[in-house]
C-alpha cells in the first residue's frame, strides 16, 4: 500500500504562483508514475501532468505551458510548479501514483485546494 500526502495549496491572486508537493510513503519504492490531477467545481477530474520514475513527463491541456512537474526519487516526492495562475485553475489538486502506469494510477491522495482570485 502507498500513501500520498499533498501540500502547498492555498489562495493566490491571478498571475501568482504556487508549488504543490506530494510525498509518498509505504511501498513507495514500487512507484513508477506519479501525476497531478485537478477537479474544478462541477467538472470531472482531469490530468494536469505526470512523470515517470525515469523523468519522462506528459501534460494535460490544463498543465501545458504554465505548469512544470518534477520529481525527487530519493525523497519520494513529486512537485507541481504552477505559474501565471488563472481563476480557472481553481480546484482540488490530487496526487496520483501507480507501480507501473504513467498516469491514471491506483493510489490517490486526499487533495489540496487551490483557489485563484481574480
């Protein structure tokens, strides 16, 4: 079993930046893909970005261009640097992980709220 704990969310003005972190514990050495998803009010959960243990990345439409995913395997931590935030980036951001898959994995964190004010 793997536990994921997110942090770094909060309230920020449009144009600002936030850095989210997600620490994995448990059988974390078995993790390959780690990803960030977000869910805005009234909308389905969507992929923001994902990264493999080897550092290969992919971005969803919502993360392309302004967001950067990175990972520290020694710390079992994945980060999401979010710049030039917009009100439409508001939502709950979830960390996701899987022993094999790139994204869409079986482990989920509880989520961290990001609110961008205009």
